[in-house]
C-alpha cells in the first residue's frame, strides 16, 4: 500500500467520523408545534409530546408558556388551551428559550439533565458531564 492510498483511506474514515458526530449533536429535537384555533382560543394539540421530550413536568412547562404569553392556559388531555390567538412560531420560540434556560447544560450543552431542589433553590444537574448549576426562574 502506498502512502497516497493510505492517506485516501484516512480521509474516507475521517469523513465518515465527521458525519456521525454531527448527527449525535442534533439527536435532541423538539416536536413540530401543532396548533389549532377556535374563536379566540389557541389549542396546542401535541402539548403532551413536549414535556416527554424535555423530560420535565407538564404542569411546569404549561405554567412557563402561560406566564410568557401572559394569558390563562389549561391542559385538556394531551392538548393545552391558551386564551387568545398565538402563532406556531411563538410556541417554537418559547420552547427553544425553555430548552436553553431549563434543559440544556450551560457547561457542555447536553440536553440530558434533571432538576433537583435543595433548600428552595433549584439546580440543573447534567447527566452527561455532572455539572451542577443554579436555575433562575421558577419553571424548573
């Protein structure tokens, strides 16, 4: 085997490895927001999927959305109902902010985290790197 053949093989391996690392960093994806309007009410039809993906309590996620939209909201089975008309983009933007503030580890950016409360202070514990950081806000 010549040196150039060896370098070509190395390049092929490097390219294959490069692809797999990109895929693993985007393995955490939020579901597509499914919204329906009825009069002056907005129904998030796939609400129950979000707490499962985020691994957070549905009530806390609903409370967060309700406060951010500054409107009353309630759970109706797998759906959530919000007073007023809201665009799907608004929900997507708020879920992205929620992930950044309450799910993603500030140290390694991993979505594998859990929330623990100690002496009325909420901490985000990363299951990937073990970092422990305080959480601002009360939607933890």
